[in-house]
C-alpha cells in the first residue's frame, strides 16, 4: 500500500471514529431510557431534529452560532424531557407495547408537522464558525466540525460512564436496569430515577443535535431516520448494554466512512446497514449483549 | 410495632389474601408459616409496598402506612429481604451492599453498617469484588440478607431465607438470624415453608392457609399442635 493510500485510510478511520462517537451518544439515549423503563422512544430522533431547528431559530432571531446555542438548547431540553416524561411517558410505563408505540409515534407526527408549520419543507443548513475549517495533524486533514463533535462527544461519553460507574445515581440506574423489584426493595425511588434519566437523555439530544448541524442538511422529516439509526446502534451494541452501544456507534461510524471511501455513492451508504446485519448474524444478542 | 388489620390483596381478578390480621412487638421474632401458595409472600409484598392492598390497613410504629410507595416504607425502617433474593447480578457484592443503604440520609453510616454485615458474613469479605451473579445460592442469600441490613432496618422481613439452600447453609443463615434477634435485638418477621426451623427461633407464630390465618400462638405451643405436626412437620 502506497503511503498516500495509507494516509487516506487512516483519515477515513479517524473520521469514522469521530462521527461514531456521535452515533454512540444517539444510541445511548435509547439504551438508557430502555434500560430503566423498558420503553422504546420512537420520537428519539425527532427530539434531535427539534434541537437542530431550535438552533436554526436562535440563529435566525439572534444570530447565535449553533456551537454557542448548544448549551442553551441542552439546558432547555432537560426540563422539557422531564415534562414529557411526567405528562406522557409515565402513563404508559405499565401499558401494552402498542400503546407506547402509538404515543411516541404520535409525538413524531406532532414534532415533524410542527417543524413543517414553523420552518417550511425546504432543506436548511446553518453556517457555523467551524463549518469550512480544517485542522492539520501531521499528514492528516480533519474537518473542524467533526473534531469538535468528537472532543465534546467523547468528554460527554466519559462523563456518562463515570457517572454510571462511580456515583449513587449511576448505581441506582444500573440497579434498576438489572432488577426493578430489587431496586424497590432497597428503597430506590424508581420513578424519580426514571424521570432524571429521561430528562438526561432528552438533554443529551439537545447537545448532540447542535453538534451535528454542520454535518447534516436539515429537513422537518429527518427525525424518523435518526431514530431508525439510533435503534440500529442500540440493538447492535446489545440491548440495554451501555458500553456495547458506544462501541456499536464507533463501528457504524467507521463502516460508513470506509463505505464512502472504497465504494462510494448510494451503495457506500448501505455499508453500515450491511455491517449491522453481519454483526447480528454472528452475534445475535449484539456486540456485548448477554447470550440468551 | 407492626400491625396488620384485615388485609386483602391479590393479583389481577383474584384475591390471594382475605382478611389477614396479625401484629408484632418491638424486638420480637415472629414467624408466618404455611404451605406453598398460602399467601405468605403476598402479605410481605403488601406490607413492603410492592403491591397495593385492596382493603385493610398496615400500621408501623403507630403510623398508618397502607399504600405507601416502597421507597418510603424502606425509609422508615421496614425492610424486606425478598424471596428469590432479587440481587443486581452484574454488580459487585460491594455495590449490592451499598445500594442496600440507598435510603440512608447520612452517608457516614454506610461504612459502619458495612463493617457490621461483613463481620456477620466473613465469606462476603472474600467475595466483595465479585459480581453477585457469580456467587453460589447460599452466598447470594447472604448478600440479600446483608443488603437488607444495610438499610438499617427496625423490622426486617425475610421471605423464605432458606428456600433452595443446602442444610449447612440454612444453618449458617439461621445462626445469623438468631444472633440478630437475640444479641442485636432486631425485630424480625420471618416467612417460611420450613416450619420447624422458623418456629424454633421465633417467639410467636401465625399459620396461614388459603390466604387466611388459621392458627396463632406461642411458637413452642404451635410446634406441639397436632394439626401443625400433621400438616407441616410430617409427624
């Protein structure tokens, strides 16, 4: 392999990892909510779309750069997630799975059509300070938005895993995901932890969405696609496995990047899905899923 | 200390309990015995707030706690060591024990309690960093009991602590229960199918059948009762 080819490959790998961290975080939201409520949120991606359109609004009205507004959006999304949980999700905790699908798909329609109403059906993008910038590290040329997403995303992921492993809240989350009744017996307030985690997961989307703004062209209908992709990350990692989810995000990011590089076009876009199918063929319970 | 009056509870359309009443005194060890399906676990699950009673009420230290949430009940010192143990299998013994103290406001009490339970079960000290799911049945029961004690209970309710364990392990568990009851003065409510064992350490007992209490009295007396001997002791 010639040196330049080698550099191109490494560059693609690095880019895949950088995007993969974002995918991992998208999946992690689903994993965390599922682990402690056994609910699947089909409106997951739409909340992310909503976050990006809030960025658009802030840009239009106040001229705020998406990077500047990301913290604001996240701070806004945490209490909003809490409200959505307290008013809607709490009611379907013990309901039939179809009720849950109905509720969250209902939210999809509300968010998508709300965005359509407010912003129209046009494709949108928001300029950011980093959009066209590149960073040179040795022979590698990295796109600044990807690098920023990677740095912030990794810090976030590390903070999340640290919380899960070493704090009372983290232990409570793991306890509830492993045995709800046992968690009640030791005196954990399960509903309160569920509220915190749900708010946190929505807040996470409020932060991840803005970071993806420079990489994605926005449409009001992109939410369901993002949800689908998040579900793939969630399942591929091993249902309910936090570390597996992050790993799956990285694998999918790399697969996407290499697919673009070596195959390209529409066929290249299929590569991550192909990898997903392959992983499930070899490990039906997911990358780090427990064997049934 | 604990007073249960006319408790009715069940799952779905069926009532498992019909009008169960009993009480326990401070510092006392009371046994609730009976065969499989008599409703003993349902009694404990109702008291612990895992299921909501249909009617009747539960008082603890003079306060009515009927229908309280489980975490509120643990907070006032009424703690259940559940049947089947319900440990957190992928977490270490230490993590399980620390979670047992979730209700404690004062974090400073945890080290003291931890030292106490590890002194009760030296075996757990060796296993402290092992995940709970990898332990033997007896060790898991020890973790469940120790986890319950970490909540600093005033009354500890034990649901079938000897179920499925080897005789040697059962003896070990009961040695600890006896110590808790006699030396530490902890109040115990013991649910068992192992009638002889339960009545041997308790001062009073209640016998349940088909969701009702059919007999009660001093444990020594119940052991001599012909109906108990015939039905549960195989004599």
